[in-house]
C-alpha cells in the first residue's frame, strides 16, 4: 500500500551515468521497481554536489515515492532535509551508520585488499593504485584495503597515482606516463580504482609497445563491467553485484514507503569477489 498523492516513480541519482557499473545498478533498480508498477527517474550528478541537490529538489517536486542516491562528498545537509520532509531515502553504493536511512554498499576495503593480495600472490612487488579523487569514499576505501595487503608483505611497495576522475581518458594518460618511465621506476602491477581507468591503462600499456600486459605490468580493475572480459587482454577485476545493489535498494525503499514509522532501516553490505583473467597472469 503506497502513499496516496505520490507519482508512480522513484528517483535515482548516480555519480556517472556513462559508467556501465551505474547502468547495471539502474537496470536492477528498474526491474525491481517495475514489479510494483513503478518507474525510475534517472539523474546524473557527475560527482557534483549542486547537480545532486538540484535533482533532489526536482524529484521532490515530482512527488516521487522516494529517492535512491549515491551521495557526493558530505551530503549531510541534503540528507537532513530529506529526513525532515519525510521522503523515503536509501543510500546506494555508500555505507552509513545513520539510523535514519537504509543503505546498500559493497565492502570496498575488502575489495581493495583482494586486488592487491592477488597481485602480490602472482609475484608482483612494486604496486601502484591509480584513481581519484581521493575524497570519493570508494577510492579511499579501495586504497586502504590495498595498503593493508601491501603492509603484510615485507618487500612490497604501493605508490598512489592520483587522477581527477575515474575515466578511460584519465587511465590512458597515466598509462602513457608510466610507459615513459625507466624500468626501475616503473610499477610491475597496477590496481585501478575502477574498470574504466583499467581500460585506459590497458590501452596505453598494451597496444603501443614495447611493454606488454601482463608481462611487464599486470592490471586489476574494479566493478567487473561486461567489457572487462572482452578487453584486448581480458581484465582481472573485482566484481560488485551491481544489479543486486539497485534491486535491493528499491526493495528497502518500498518497504520504508509502505510503513515509514515501523520499518527498521537496514544497512546491507555485499562482499566483492575477485575474478581472475589474463591481465594478471603470474610472472614467468
Ligand atoms: O563512481 C565510482 C565507482 O564507485 C564506480 O566505478 C563503481 O566502482 C562504484 O562503486
């Protein structure tokens, strides 16, 4: 029994609509919403707080049943406002301990650990993490997990190579810079904060020569988007259950919308999974 006076839609705001990870999240959300006869309105924040705030206003004016969003930066004031106005809200791809909101996230520290541990297990010792901005919690947590794995290994090092955004272009630029380094300065393994960055690294490092992937440099991505397995060198990645994140978030939202005062908010955290492919074949 959904509340009267509301439109038959849910608002979803993602960080980057061109990233297939978020397309899959949206697909999961849409499929689940359709089961209850609802549609999903999609907004793209582009990691910009003003755009996020504008979409939240718009969704409220459209009297949506609730909003799902992947908050940018410190979203506290926007979250407080949603709570004050009684708009059911679920945080997507962002853990929280705030009892006022349900959340659906993936353990990114565990994911970062899995990625770096795998690179170390294949014999690499000079690791670099590529991604940014660092205030994006996904980036900070994945880097923290990788640091934990490297700290366990006496002779291993981890360099942080920052990017402004998690895009193919930024990955390619980092890959080109790494190509120019002397062999002693070059990492022998790269952990990209997501698959788009990994694809860019792969382009720069495997298609021009003289370096090869995984011979000179191994690469791990994050998300396991569909293109990861179809890459020129199939990409090892950390899989997130993207569609399940979307469908679970809608589920929680609908349960809250049905009984806002009784429904106990839930904090779901999925575990990521390592998917091994050719881009990290062991050193021979
Ligand atoms: O937008 C940032 C990244 O966080 C995405 O690629 C995906 O990995 C998400 O979890």
